[in-house]
C-alpha cells in the first residue's frame, strides 16, 4: 500500500517535471516563433520526418546509421583500450612506456583531429568511425588501468597460494575484479562516442542524426534541428538504460547502490 | 634433516625499510603438528605467514617447508587470510571449488569435497549466492571452506574466527581439529584469543613485541577434545596469559 503510494508520488513528480518543461518551452516559443518552434510544431515535424525519407534514408535509418558508427568505434576502442589498459595496470614497465604518449594525446579533443582525419581518410565512414574511436578509447583505457591497480592484493595472493599461473591470475582474478570499472569505462565511451559522432556527421555526411541537424540548418528549418536534438537526447537515454541492464547481467556480483 | 619436520625456520629476519619486524627467529614445526601463534598486535604474525608462503622475501635467514623453499606447485598449501578474501565475482560454490580447480583435481573429487565442506560449514543452503549477499561470518566461512576443501598438507589460518560469534567459534574450533585429525595436515593458526590457542594447539608460540622473537614455546599436553573447565586447562591458560602480560 505504502509502496504504491511512493511509486505514484515518483511518477507524479516525473510528470510534473516534464509538464513544466513543456509549458516553459511553449511559453518561450509563442514569443519567438521564428527562433523556437513550439513543442506541437516539433511533434508535427517529427511525424513528417517519420512519414517520408530524408535524403532517401528513413528516420530510423538515420538513427541506426549514427548508432552503427558509435558501436563500431566502441568495439575498436575496446579492442585497443582493454588489452593496453590491462598491460599498463599490470606492469610498471609497460605503463612507463605508454603513459607519456597517452597523457600527451589524451587532452587533444577528437574534434581537433578532424582536418588530419579528412586528409588521411577523406570524409567517408572510416574517418567518422576513426574520430569516434579516438574519443572512445580514452575512458576505456583509463578505467581499465585504474580497475587493475585497484584489485585487492589479497585476492592476487589467493591466486599465488594456489599456484595460479600469471595468465590464470590475469584472466580469472584481475579481469573479473576490474570488470565493473572496465564496464563503467565502456559506458562513458558510448555516451561520449554518441557526442563525437554528431560532430563527425555534421562535418560531412549523408546520413545520421548529425546530418539531420545539418540539413535543418541549411534549410532554415528550426523544428528539424530541434527534433534532431531531441532524438539525440532520447537515444542517449535509451542507450544508458540498455547499458545499465547489460551491466547487471555481466556483473551480477556488483552491489547495486540504489 | 629429519623427516618429521614440516616447517624449519632459521635465523629469520625481516625489515620493512628501517622497521625491523622479525629478529633472528628460529624454530621447527613438526609434520602433522597443530601450532598456534600468539603475539601482540603488529608484531609480525601475518608477516611470518607471508614469508613462509613466499609472498614476500626475508631480509635474511631461511624458512623451509619439507626442507625446501615454499613452492605452491609442490606443497599443498591453504591460507585463510586475515582480511576478506572470497572472490566477489564467484558464487559460494565456485569459491569453494577454486583451489581444487586451479590444481586440476578431477570433477568427482571436487564435487565430493565441496559437498562435504559446504555441509560442515553450513553453506549448503546458499551455494548459488554471491559473497556480498552473505554476512561477514558466512563470507569468512566460504574462505575457510575453500581451504578445507583442499585437504592441505599445510594449513595456515590468520585469525580466521575473529568475526564469529562465540557459538560458531566453538563449533569451527572443533571442525578444524576434526579436519586436522582426518587429514594429518600441519596447521599453523594465528589467534588473539588465548583460550582458543589453548583449546586448539599442541604447542603455542608466544611472540614478543617488535623487533619480534619467540618469547616462549608452550607445550599443551592435554588430550582432545579439551574441556575449557578442566583445572589443567585453566592453569595453562593462566600461564600463557601471564607470559603475555608483559606486552
Ligand atoms: N608491506 C609492508 N610494508 C611496511 N610495513 C609493513 C608491511 N607489512 C607489514 N608491515 C609492518 O610490519 C609490522 C607487522 O605487521 P603484521 O601485519 O605482520 O602484524 P600482525 O602481527 O599480523 O598484526 P595483527 O595482530 O594486527 O594482525 C607492522 O608494524 C606493520 O605495520
Ligand atoms: Mg595480522
């Protein structure tokens, strides 16, 4: 009984928050319709965009196209970041070898790479995935290094006492102990990848959510720009829900903080 | 060297930087003996077990198992660490199997061992649980079970029962004696609880403050199972307590 009341209360607050947001938006929109179309107009626009393809690609197609770039990039970023991070966390020597280069490259935002990437790979798929990978490997690598360094020494000692080989210790103790941290890194990689892909798509692209926003800009179609932005928000939110679910499946031993 | 010596310690010294922890420690532990190690907080009891198992190296001196430096590949060791050491990502059952699986024992044997150990330690109802779902005492029993399942030749226990309530403690004290008798293993058991030491050990090694040496080795010549109300038991306990008052 009490619990239903609590849930109803939570839902109530959520509705209130969304409602207030829409009211504020509408209020601002009716005063400056040229700069900010109202929610209703945006919904209408969304209906239009769902109805017919934009530049011969459906709306879903555009979303999938951005998502595919991000997932591909996160895949490559994991391929690089995970083994390198394990090695850096495990061995001082490897860390001393790699860390200076990494620390120097890390502060350069992926956007700054755009000219070079265009020069090297043109403006096709490769350069977009490459750019996103550049941003996505960073959190994966950093979290892996931290995760490995934070493995409780006593757990390593358990392995040593029972004569686990180094490979066994790495695979059966270090990796699972670091997995929650690694997964948190992948999560960050996906969300920052989602930001970078839009930048990459806005530079030159014929598909993707970034392209939609660009198209809106070229056509002075403010509603289209806003719909594009909303799609980014909603898809980002959905991604984070899916990843949290995946995390629970992958790390069932992790205590949930909620 | 005699065949009856399991652990041989000769002129063992260990310093961490300028902090000398162990100083010229020498003693033997017989094969199949049950020895308790007592000493003040921070005197180096844990350090001694870490040296014995080669997790760390001595500054000088020797520490041998069966006449050679500890080698987990040859010696069937088990170590119940002072701090929680169940693997959080493994279920209770997987934790219990861990040591045996590393050593590639056959599945039937592992099943049998895990089954019996889980029953002894009262873990048979929560084999599929993860350690974080258990109480501290139960989590510690998982680690004890992981060690017991090995049927180790040399069982090292570092204050294993510190977190247990008194009933569980008494019960587990009897269980470790049973395991020791059944397998003929050598047991080295660290405790702060003097009654526990007198209840368990054939010999009690009493250590001094840092730099630590052996203050005295007490023989406890009482038959098992011991009775804590026996006058002789009380007398020995008092003797140990008096030796320790000097800390
Ligand atoms: N790796 C290390 N580096 C520096 N000092 C250490 C290290 N390990 C232990 N010491 C020091 O050595 C001394 C002995 O530590 P040890 O853990 O062996 O004591 P203990 O007898 O097990 O104590 P307790 O009863 O609290 O378990 C302590 O003063 C501790 O601070
Ligand atoms: Mg200790």
